[in-house]
C-alpha cells in the first residue's frame, strides 16, 4: 500500500484450488473466468523481490 506518496508495504498471496485431492492449474482457472485474460510475465521488480527465495528456503529447511 501507499501512504503519503510512499510505498509502505507490498503483499503477495499464494492461493490454490484443489479438486479430487489434486492442485488445479491456476492459469486455466484464470483463463476460464475472464475471456480477456492473458498471462503476463512478472515485472523485473517482482522477479528481483523473489530472486533469493530458493536459497532462503533451502537454508531455512536445513536448520529445521
């Protein structure tokens, strides 16, 4: 969100839909729910935010 012209926080939500104990392909659900929907690649800024996720998760899993 923004406050007084400054970005204060950015949030991302991960969601999944299950059917018969199988995760469904979100791309298909989005495509079927909006005829004008088109898959867009994430922006460079978003990619940079997550570029170290693999290493963070790997490191945290080794500690547990």
